[in-house]
C-alpha cells in the first residue's frame, strides 16, 4: 500500500472529509475513541479493542503526514484563508456602502 492509500484508509477510519484542520482531525479522533473505548463500547470487547487499535494507527498515520506537510506562507495562499472580517475588508473596505467609518 502506498502512502496515499494509507492516508485515504486512515481518513476513512477517522471519518474525515477530504480536507480537515488539525483541530477537526483531533476532534474526530477523540469522538471516535470515546465511542469505541473498551470501557464504554457496547459491542464485544474484542471488537472494541480492535477498533481502538485501528483508530490509534489511523491517527498516527494522519498526524505523521501532517508533521511532514510543508505549509505555504505566500501572500496569495494566506489570503485564501482570511478570517471573515478581513475577507470582507479586503474586498469591500473602501466601498462607501460597506465602510462603517464613512
């Protein structure tokens, strides 16, 4: 199995969309571990233990990939992820209809 296939399989185990933030990855992992933890799981103990092991392995694969990911700090890339208020200001800040200072 190549790296992409491992990541895709891990993404499926963790129930992640094609794009996710680190916060979303961790939240999904925690939610699923709570669900499948052997102390809380309603299924057989063996199935819960297996699923918890799969979740841990998938999380490790995803987080190892994220640690190696090279982030772009180019201006055009940063602008793709502006907070809502900055996005509006960048587009309509000088427009008299949107500018609150005028």
